[in-house]
C-alpha cells in the first residue's frame, strides 16, 4: 500500500499540531473579534451537537491538521479544549491509550469535535458536556453516571459520532418496557435504556450514533404499530 511520506516524525508532528492549532484558533478568534461588533460576537464555546451556522460552517481544520500518531491522551484532550473553547475536566485516572488519527478531509470545528469524540469513545473515554463552558472526560463505563445533555434534535440531524447524549422518548402505541430487548443490540453503553412504565417513556443515554439508530427504529415501529 502506498503511503504519503511525512517529513515530520510522529513525535514532532504531534508537537507541531499542539503548537500550531492553538495559535491558529487564536488568530481566528482575534480576527472575528476585530471584524464583528460586540453585539454579534462569535459563539465562544462549541460542541459536537452545534448545528451549522455562519460561524461554524467554514473548514477550520485543513486535511491532515489533526495528525495524532501514537499521541498521549492528555495531548488529545488539550487540543479538544482548544477546539471547543471549553474547560476539559478529567478524573485522576483515565484509560491511557495512545491515540492515532489523521483527518483525511477538511473539517469544520464542530466536525473536528465529532471526530475526536468518536476516536476517544473507541479508546474508552466518553466526552460529556457539562453546562456551556466545560466538558468532562470520563471512562466509558462511568458515562451513564454523569448527567449528559438532553439533545432534542430530530434523529436525522444528530451527528453520526461518539458524542455522548441523552434523549427522552414519549411512546404512544408501544410499551416502553417491551422495547428494551429490541433496542439493546443498538446500544453500546451499559444501562443505556431506562423505561418509565408509569408515563410510558423511554430514556436513552448513549453515543449519538447509537441514539440515531434507536430513534429511527422507534419511529418505524411506532408508525407500523396497530392503534
């Protein structure tokens, strides 16, 4: 297989990324501050669930800008903090994998966060939004112990990424408790599905890509169910 040669060894490439990305993002931020009046200032924090807007639809990360080759988790979380504008909160102990990923296509800031969410989830770390200014990095098995945001976007608009979220579904025709065996194959997080029999609701806590599939399935099952 042909490979494009990299003039920088992995360690140097990661160092270049760590130094260049914060500087480039700072320049973008300063440019925005200089060209927009305070009343219409650019959004200062970002998440994987942000919808495309004028300020988030441009490709801030050219191809190859996110180039982690055996990078330490702490380094990846530092770049995540720069991209999101959020403080990353982490426990004293986390899975300690080495992260390898390179973006092949240009990415917006939000798409870059979705990519990092997915890569981190694959390596045992879930990123859970905490208010408007922070995000928690927690072990995958502990994600359901946190309070993820409830994302009410239609399933088609949810990112197909490893971004942790919660969704509450009100069922009309089907019983929530009976759907658990049907939806469990689509779940990745332990105890992702919580039925509430009294109100016939289903609470889903899982990665966005999994929630998309479950919501699509629920929509089809409800539409085809007999009254």
